[in-house]
C-alpha cells in the first residue's frame, strides 16, 4: 500500500520536473552503460549507477564520468546487495535517497533465468536440474524492489531475457508488477526484438515498465521501426516464453509486430563495411599481438551507410577519422575454414569443410589413411580439423550473413567469438571488439576498459543502446506530458 508520505515525495518530484529540472536516473547492474546511453540520449541525467564488475564499472566511468578521477566514489564498482540506496547517495553527495532519483532502471543478471545459463549451472553443480533455482542472482529482483522502496522513483525500468517468464514455472515479471502495483505504480511488460528498433542484431528481450500513479499515465512501449522476419529459432524461443504469460492480469502487452512496409532491418554489412579491414592476423599475427584496444585505425574509404553514420556521429561520442577496438582472436588453424565457409554456415558445415580440406592436404602430403596411426598423420589432422563433435556443438560456429542482422551477442564472447565469424571471406576471422560493439549499437566513440576478453564480455552483457533509447524516448515523452498537465498530480488518470 502506498503511504501518504510516499505519495507526497512523488508529487514533489513531479513538481520539480514541472519547474524545469532534468529527470535524474539511477541504474542498478548498469554494466558498461548500454542502457544508460539510451537514457542519456533521451534526456535523462545519469546521476548514479551500481555495477559489481570492476572492468564494466571502469568503462562506465570512462564514458560517463565527466572527468572524474579513477578513485572517485562515482566510478567505484559496487555490489547491489552490499550497498543500500542510502549509502550510495551519501557517498556521492546526492542527499536523501528518496528524493535523489526520478527513474530507477536495472538490467538484472540473466544467467539464472536464461536457459543457456541454466545449462551451465546444471553442469557446474554436477547435474542438478534445479541448480538455477538456488543461484543467488535469481533473487536480485527482490533486492531491486527494496531500492524502489528506498528511492520512490516516478519511473521503473527493468530489462531481462524472455526466459524470466518461466523461472521454474514461475512468471517473475507478474510477481514484480503485482508488488509494484501494491505500492502505487501502473505496470506492464512485453517482449521486444532489437532488430525491429534499428539494431543490426536479432536480440529478444523482456522489458518491465512501471509508472507512478501520480503521473496519470498508463504504460506504453515503442512501435517497431524496422522489419525482418524472425529466424525460426527466435520464433520458437519466443513461443516457449509466451506459454507462461497469464494474459488475464492485463499486465502483458501483446507484441507489436513490425509492418512489412517498414524499412528493412539493418544487415551486418551495412553495419560494419566502413570499419577497417583486418587481415594481419593471417599474415603477421605479431601486429595483432602488439596492438592495443585503444589504438585507432582509419575508416575504410567506402560509401557510408546511415547506420554507420549514426555510430560515428552519436551525440557526445562522435569520431572523425577512425575508431579503436580492432583486436581479434588469433586462431590460425581455423582461418582457412572461415574463408571457405558460406554465409550462414554453422559448425557442422564448417567441420565437414575442414574434413574436405584435410583430405586435400593428405593427398598433397603423399600419405593415405593407412598412415592414420602415425604421429605425422595425427599432427596434420589436428592442424586442420577442429576437435568438437558436430552433434554436441551444432551452433558453436556461425558465419555472418551480410544481408541480415547478426545472431544475439552473448557474454560468452569474452571466451569464444566463433559464433560471429566475419562475412568477408578475405578477412577470414571472427569479429573484432569494435565490430561487436557496432552490432550491439554502441557508438564508435564509446570506449571499453580492460583487455579484449573483458571488452567482449561487457558488450555481450549490455542492453543495445538503440533498443534502450527506443524505450527511454517513450518514457521521457510520458514524463514530459505528465509534467505539463497540472491535473495529473494525484489525479490517477491517463493523460490524453
């Protein structure tokens, strides 16, 4: 039940915004700042963030720190379980926690909710099918609800994977929304695909939005601006998640399918073609080994797409002649395979291709299969053919199709980028850090702290900035409408 004191705090926040103040945001589990980029572009002030990963927190400070020093409290990594909202505002000099922020956002850890994460948890627990239920990260949404109580925001925004709809047959978004409604919020949740919001990547995500009753607004979500039929696997995963939606509550917003008349979704060639061609890995790998993540290389002299222009000219993150982040994995055994793979090919096809290449090399060597027990034969085979079982790793590799959006980027890219092999066969490699950032819609002026693996992990964990921006623009419009309407304060009605 919302108390009179809480209602008064929210009214005062709305009155402050009506007087011309910029709405202030606190993001929990911010990562390196993908969602924050969208919030900032939509006109929210990034007042504070909480992120436990030191390298992601360093990237956040690097891009949003406004010249703060490395030891500044604003830039430190923090554990949301160890830090209360009051401690945070006290350390940052932001005053009382319940008056400091207008928007509270969170990209809560998804590992316990995502089916791929559950498989990993099952593996490390020795085969316990219910290990994901005991993962402490699965309960962090309850800690987030405590932040809601402490900060009394006007707007709440949560992002996660669709599988959060079925956490052991429990619909977590329904629980969150029901709790928030009891504390004076109007709520809603839905699924959105990043490709339909201009991101060159098929990435299905769930968003929960809650608006304080004093705003007099009902929850809205952005309309798609791009069209592309979802690949079969994404349609299947979406349908599995939707089986656990109880539409009788009225909280779930039906998916907004894009109209085929909309512009086609951004393909990976359109997204990456102006970035530097990287071929040194196959001719002089020492060049790559000596290159730093911060080293800037010039853009290619090709016709620039609208998407590339956006990434090069994002407000506050613009670049002129080149960008950084041109590090790639050095996996020489597989470079020839990458070069001969067809667009859209996966690991079974790559493995079959490698077997063919081995047969060609075997013929040139003068050996036959009768020599297969010899060390020379075995060494030749190992130097050409990857050791993974195609039946167990059907999706381990994938070569980008230049005309289509990319598959979903994951945090696992910090350990393995074979899921995103460059479409240009002449470059015969996996994507670079900057290319992964482009596929996630990070502007070229956004910098990543740490080494290559850490950068890939941060990118894979992030909310695509353009997807975050699409949601943030709707929220900012609704907040502005409420601030303009004198009757919205306490009226509990929808602004027309």
